[in-house]
């Protein structure tokens, strides 16, 4: 076991707290690679096949009729300012502000008739398939936690479930958590307290003066894993993550080909509204994470609750979204991951058909939309439609839980036959009999 002594004489021992344990591991993440072999492993990444999901959550509720379901035959107070453009799939049109997505619509499936939401500004419906109020009653875990529980890590040095979401001012936009599965199945969040511990804190120069000796000690610490006993699940998980460079390498988008990174665009790192920033690098990080072995990665992107100045704001933000999402899906195809990595993009509800006095659209839980890509799904199609004003489905309503059933199916989980066991050893069936979307599989 590695012991580092500072001027105070304090040392780390076999019975360190979780925080102290993470500080030990942080030395490996502070630019001090453990061995040449480990560095080579991180450079190589994981190319072998494993199923994964990337979920892009658009907090606040995006305007379906200004993005993917424009109603040009409706009156002006419903139609809005934007014009549709043709895509590379005959018969499918989307907003003029998303030309990149239009040029690759054959790689997407568009659901225009998404139902099952309530008027709740919360991420729950997008992350676990239940409304916020239902989650308070059933403690349903988010999709990433379920996958982490049922399938575990593909590579023990890369967490099965990673959330790249920064904490938002409006609390219900944040990840509702692992629910009845327990904290050990929660997401690793690089923006959260765990990664705050993964920094060099209170380390004096004399403690780092003999780099070779420190590296040797770290290697002995790593090789002693099999002899460790009595470690709880969280400490074992932390040990696995913190003694490999693979996770940090995946998160470090500066390691990517500059041309590939540039294709994703910049976005903005400042939070929009009371929700998330629009960090386009997170889309790239999500791809690198699933390539390295993560099974589920979630991204929270922007703020879409435009009760006022809806069109002015969308003119600024839709081009950022268009560039980030199109680059990510194209990158997934370029890396040969399109059969294994499913992508879903959605918000917690849609927007009202009628434009209000402030040039905005209000909450509209009766219908919304979703984009799906990859996962071996049948793309280049539209599923469902809404009526003339975009008020409600008139063909093929699709529940949020149907989308979840599809995502679980893509990753190899049959939710109708697979029970998820909670901390009290009780079985749960998650989706109330909802089935995968037949048009996609």
C-alpha cells in the first residue's frame, strides 16, 4: 500500500476514508502516468464491440414546431418565423437553422409524436422514463444506473455510467440519481465532487521532488490490488478508476485529432438561462468515453424554455446544436460505432402551438419530439405525426417509455423479462410492459 508522508508526518494507511483514498489516486491523474504500458493502453483505447447509449438532454423543453415539425399551413401566430428545408431523405423537412442535420437525415430517425410527459421542468422523464412526481413515489433509477447494475463495466477502469452534465441552477434539471439501486450505481460526473477530489491538493514540492520514486510507489500500489481486502464497492470502484489513465485520456478532448475536434464547434461554456452551458466538446467527450468502454453517457445541453424571444434565441443556439450533434453522429459512423452506439436527443416536453405576446412559446406536455441515431436502428424515417397546429399526435403516438424500451433493447436488455433488484433484494420491472418501437428494430 502506498504511503506518502508530508511535513506534518501524516500518512495514508490501509483504513483511509473515501476522500483520502481518492486523493491517493489523484496523484496518478495529475499527469503522472503509472507505467509506459498503462500509457500505451490509454492511447490504444477500446475498439472491441460493446453496446452503448449517448443521451443528449435538452433542458427546458425544445420547441418541436420550430425544429423538426414545422407547420407552414398554420396561421402566422402558430407557424412562427422559420422556414423548413429539405433533407437528404425525400419527404423529410426540418428547420432551416439546422442544415448540417438536414444533410445527414438518413442517419437519424425522427419521432414527431412523443407523449407521456407532464408539465414538469425536470429531467426525470428523459433520464428514467418517469415524471418527477412518479419518481418520488417509485424511486426509479435512471437508465445509466440500470445498465451499470445489470451489465457492469465493460472495462473496470472506465465507469459504466458517466454524466457530463454540469450542475444547474434549477435543481430538477439535474440527474435524479440511481434511485432504489443505491449510490454505487450512480453516474461518475467529472464536474461533481468526486472529480474535485481528483486534484493535487496540499501537496508540497518536497513530496513530489523524487518523481521516479513516486512513480515506483504508485506502480506498487496498483499491483497490490489483489491483496486489498475489506474495500467497499465505492472504494473499489475509485481504485479501479484512479489507477488507470484511460478515463482521463477519454475525457481529455485535446488528445483528439484537431480537425475532428474542430468539426464539433465551440458552443458556449456559460450556463444558458437556469440550465446548462452548451459545451460542444462534451459531445466529443461522450464519443471518446463510449469508445473507451463506457456503456451510458449523458449530456445536458443548453436551455430551451423560451417563453419570450423564442425565435431570437433559437437563431443563436440552434446552429450550435446543429454543429455539435451532426459532428457527433458522423464521428460515430466514422469510428465504426454506429451499429453499437445508440443516440437519443430530447427534452421534457414540447412548446405551445400559439406564440405568446412576448414572441415565446409556453409549456406543452401533450406532444414533443425526439431524434434517434445509431444502435443499428432503421434510420432515415419519421415516426408519427401531429395535427395541423402541432397540438397533439394524429398518427402513431410514441410514449417516452417506448423509447426507453428501444434503448434497452439496443443495449441487450429485455425490460419485460429482466427484473432489476433493489438494495432490499426486491425485483422491479421498469417500464410497465412498454415495447421497443417496431419501426426502428
